[in-house]
């Protein structure tokens, strides 16, 4: 196991959580052995950082190490990134309640209207490659700010002139900037929290974003009913501009490689690039050379690491089904249940109930499972990515159950409560699976987690673009019952075995392609 995979040792963290008290070793000798193992891991981490970056932290308790920052600072930064990701998810779904009005004003058909919504997911698949590369070159904060400003520009242009072409192009480019919320939030929390607290950190970061699927359509329904649909884009851009302003004030740079490179440069009394100026070609030649190098990283991970390919496939299927449901949920209530756009959009609250429940409760359960497995005597206090697999099990079961429940309830026009319960079950499963696979990825790839996250999400966003386009035809031909059943059967065949595959063969899968990747 590489050091990146073992960095979660926890010797640098604070006091042991209450949940750990249930798993403490029975004898003082066992406890002393675990403490010694974790101290050794801390020493190895500090030595590795010095070898890689020419500087290291002053010790396990160095206050400049983001792992040791005050909890209030970690939470504040997590909330800012969390709200930024909320904007991303709201933008994805905010058009759902307005698709009819947009189709009429832009003079386009239902499938083209779905493209204006789903092209956003295509941008979310491509943008993170550049965002991950740039943030691993220059740090998290500046790239997050620039990406959000890029999003604000293009999102504001979407309704200008009521042009179909400008709408599609602007939605795509807005999403490339909005990808910062998705690709950076998890790695940023991993920069500040050990693996033993991964569930807690993801709970902090994911609470607000998971309100997005409900807030987006609800805001969209209100705007469509009371104002005019172009304000969908302008309101969300104003909101994001306010968040960026707060982020500039509150967020500190927290990416350890960048912080240590700066420290090494300060110790040698040199700047990082003392001879280069942005006004000279040499500066840009060096910048683009490094950018190409960093851009290759997520692509190589996706092409050469089977473990990334498996995670990518399961996440893609999960996300594709989710976006299909997201894009058709409002239409279900408007057309099949004859509800107004505003009332129909309120049903999106069921998505947020499922997501918020699993984000807050599930994250803590994932931490408890991880600690208990880590503290078993045979594991000698060392964690591993496979310790996330037991938490995946309810996720892969809830997804098909929710699809069957939601689909057949809608098919027979059963009371709205039954449809919403099915949506809640599905979103609980979808959230659990995505949460566990993200934790697995961050445990495995550590400081290059942003690149790994971008690699695993490319196929997700491609399917997020494709699935909503054929959604109207799927339900027209098969109905909601058999349409959702088909999706459930596909997931059972491809997604259900994944926790077992990773638990039994995960270590061998992680080893495949690793040496080739490390050599590069």
C-alpha cells in the first residue's frame, strides 16, 4: 500500500472521537501499539512531504498544517465551498420547471429543450479536468474564485437575446466554471480532515449542496409563476457573486503541496519562479507546459487505473439515472397529476430529504464503520479504502427499490405521497453510494484527489447529458412503470456487485496500473 493510501493514520489529529471509545483495545499493550503505529505514520508523512516539496511541517502539531487548524476555520471554509456547490446543483435543475416556457419563447421542441438543460452536465464533465490541473499547480483558493467568476459571466448570458444557440453555448461554458464546486469540495475537506473523519467532513460539505435539487426547481417555479424565466439565471448569478465575495475574505489556501512549496521558497529566500514575469513569453511557456503535465494526470488515471474505471462506471450509471429523474420530475406532476409548475416543483423536496438524511446521518455511520474496521487487531490501526465498502451496501439496494417504487406508483397515478417516498428511497441510495465512492477515492489518491475526482466524474456527466435527452421517449414508449424498471434492472446488473468486488478484490485492483502511473 502506498503512503498516500496510508496517510489517514490519525496521529496528527485531535482527541479520539466518542464513537472510538466503543472500539478501544482491551489491553494497554494493544493501545500503546496503536499509538506507536500512528506516530510512525505521522513521521513518515512529514519525511515524505520534505522529500517531495523541499519543506515539511514543524511537527505533528504544527498549527500551519491544515489538519491542525481550529475547527471553526475548517467549518467556515467547508460551508463556503458547500454553498458554492449548492449553486452548481441549483443551476443544474433550476430550468426544470421552466422548460415549457423556454421551449415556447425559443421556439424549440421538447428534446431540444432537454438539451439546453442537460448540456450543463457535459460542461461539468469537461471543466473539472482543467480545474483539477490548475488547483494542483497553484492551490485551491484562486482557482475556485476564478472558476466562479467564469460561471457568473456565462450563466448571466444564457437568456440574453432568447437565442437557442447562445443558451446552449452559455450553459455549457457556465458549467465548466461551476465544476469547481463538484471537483474541489471533497478534496478541500480531505486537505483539512484525516480519513478517520472523512464522513464527518463530507457531512459538513454536503448538507447545503443536497438542498440544490429541491431549491433549484422551487426557485424556478416561483420565478416562472411570479416574474419571468430569464431571471432564473440572473438571480443565481447574483447569489453566487455574493458567495465569491465571502470566499475571498474567509478562505485561506489549504493545499499542502502549494503551502510547502511556498515555505521552501521562503526558506531559500527565493520566489517560486524568480526569473519569470507574466509579461514575458517564457512565463506562459512554462505555465502551459506545467498545465499539460497536470492535465495528463486525470486522463492517465482514467485510462490506466482499472479501479478508477470501475468507480467511474458505477458513479456514471448512478448519476445518469439521477439526472433523468431530475429532468422529468416536474413534467410528471404538471402533465400526469395536473399540478401547477409551483406546486409540482415542491415535490423536489423529496430529493433533498433523501440526500440530507444520508449526508448527515450516513456520514457519521461511515466513520464509525471505518474506525471499527481499522481498530481490529489484525489491521494494526491502519485504515484502507476497502473499509468504505460495507457502507455501500444499503446504497446499491435502495437505488433499484426506489426506482421500482417511484415508477409503478406514478404509472398507476397512486397518491403523490407514494411517488415521493419512492424518490426519497432512491435518493438515499444514490447519496450513500456516491458518498462512499468519493471517500474511497480520496482515501486512495490523497493529495491528487482532485484529479482522481475529475477522472471518476467524466463519464458521470456524459451520461448526465445523454440520459435526459432520451427520457421523454423512454416514458412515452414504456411508461413510468416499465421505464423505471428497465433502469433498475440495468443498475442491478452493473451496480449491485460493486461493494463485493471492491471488498474482495479491491487491493488487487488498486495495484493494477499503479506502478505505471507512479513512474509518470
